[in-house]
C-alpha cells in the first residue's frame, strides 16, 4: 500500500508542479511539450542526470508529452519519450545518461541478457534447435543477398612474387570474386609445404592499419609455420580495397555482403590447390573480423573450426553497417551474434572475450548459452571460452596464445614448429614485412585490372539492388 501511495504522489507531483511555465497542457494542443522540458522532468522524477552535449533534444516537441512519463519505469519512459525521434539514453560509467542517436545494433546489457533468455526458450532439444538453425541460415543467406550473387568469374587470380621466410612463405592475391570486383589479401603457406595442409581463413577487423599491422601478420605467419595455408584479406573499401571503392562506401550495407562473399570465394580458390586439405578448415578474426568469423562458420559448411575474437556479445551486434547493415539480426524474429555463433555447433569453437568491451559477460552469460546448444549434440567439450578480464578490445599476444593451441588441437597443426626449448610459444621468429610488400596493386588505382568497377551503384546492380544510402558531406 505504501508503494502505491508513493507512486501516486510522484504522479501528482509531475502533473501539478512540473509542467512548464507559460505552456498550457491541454488536449487542444495534444498536450504538446518541448523535449528539453520533458527531460528535465524525467531527471527530477527518477533522480538522475541526463546529458545532451550534442544538442539532439533541441527544437523537438512531443505530443502527449507528460502522459508518456511512467514514473514507475525509467526504461519505458525513455522509450516513450525518445523513440519517436530515434534517440536513446545510454547509461555512462559514472551513472549519468547521455542522449545519443538510436543504436539499432546495441542494446543495454540487461536487454541483452533478456534476449538470450527469450532465445533459449525457443528450443529445448536438438530437434527444435535444428529447426531454428535451418530457419536462421536460410534467412541470413537471403538478407546478405548471397542467393542473388553472380557466379565468380573464371579469371585467374593475380598473385605477386612469393617471399620466403623461416618456416613459411607469403604472396599477395587479387581475386575477382564478382564481375569487376577484386578482393585483396595475402596467402601464407608452410615452408616446406606438406602434401596436405589445413586451411585457415583470417578476415581482417577494424583495427588500425588493417591486415598490414604487425599483430595480424604475426598471427597468419604463426599459423602457416604450424602447417596451415592462411588466407588473410581486406575488409571492403578498407586498406587496399579503397583503390576500387572509396572508404565512405565501407559503411554501405553491401559491404557486409561482399565481405562474407570474399571469405567464401577465397575458400573456393584455395580448395583448388592440391595441397589444401578441405576437411580441416578454420576461421578466426577479431572485432569486425570476429563478426565475419561467426557469419562464415554459420553459413559455410566447409568451416570445421572457428575462433571469433571479442565479438560474440548478447547486447552488441557490430556498430558498422559492414557487420549489421543487412538486417541479418532480424532473422527468426530477432537473433544476435551469440545465437549465430551457436550455429557452428557441434564443430569446435573458442570464444575469446575480455573485460573491456561488450564481451565482458561472456563467461557467465554468452558462453553458457552456446554451451547449452553444444550439449544438444553431446559435444559441449568442443566449445571453450578464453576470457581476459583485465584486457580490452584487441587481438593481441595473450589472445593469440589462447588461439594457437586450440587451432593446433582441432586442425591437427604442429605446435612444436612454433615452440621454444621450454615448450612456450615463440612469435619472435616471424618477419614483419613493410606495408608495401603486402600490396597486390600498390597504391595507384591505375594498377587495377581494366575491368575493375569503381561505381558503388554498379556494385549494387550486380545483386539486382539500388543504392539508397545518403552520404554525409565531408
């Protein structure tokens, strides 16, 4: 009874004392109120501080304003008041709330946990899960537009001169994955080359310097020294891909389609190499490369082992349209990267997470969810989590040290090839190349093949679509 009296008092307080001065709150004006005034009321009712440094509330008015404040529920109030303007209030580390544009790819941590609980309720055994998986896979193929992709041209891959280093070689590749569209990357191979080698696809993420950076080169070279053919490639309109498509196009939704297709079609190429053992195929990448890792593992049945790094989260689906722009997370009436990662079951998978980003709850939240799916197959021992609570968003040495033994175990690689005399993993024998060594076409667009298209509209047309994105002026 006391609680009801308190609520009634708050509602009375809002109705009688917090109405803005000089503005009649009547049905004649649909109880219209300035958003800035409403936010002041919300601060008072809930005893919180709301910050609008970017002026997103300015000059906005809401019909039935005060009626949309639910004094019993802050989250509902924010939704009622801010959603009509595609705004949201994001809680900061210091307890304040900051007004931001609506982030379709990011939920609150609490909502992420609720979403996982809901998803878990959809299947209770292997049969019901397999039904869900079939639904999600078909929808994702369609959402990405993979079902409309033209066939890969029969043109020969463009390969640069091979460089030889201790235990591995490197050559760069330009592969025409679509008519006039070239994927750029590097292929690392064991030296000497065994009769049969495992394959690892290594999609690049949004880290600075892309596939040219030291940590990415080390990761690929180490896996090659262990006995794998490693294919590392650029994101769309990122790094060398910018020769063909301006960097602003990286935030087009078609980028996610091209990136997934790049991984698949590079695998198509590698499968033609007589040394490639396509029964042993791994994929690993961090950040945006982590998104590509879960997508490829879910959609391409050739993948047998996956290690997504710092990207499997219940409340964050990737802030770049190249990860979340095609609406794949709307499939099955709503999914997320955790459920998509679980689609790899029962194949071996290592979730790498840390305490400094949106994978901060993986050990107690996301990992158990994925484990449950593996349990449906009786294979929960094949999924693991390596968590680094004091680290942040990266794919640096400690995370690589967790990945190497997992890949070695499940891809049958030779970890001794990269071990020191004490049995530790030693990365110091890798040669980090200068950026120019990793170019396929250099830094001059004139070096691209003559049929290379550079028009984003033409790229959309290949899929029977039109580009509807409006670009911000620089």
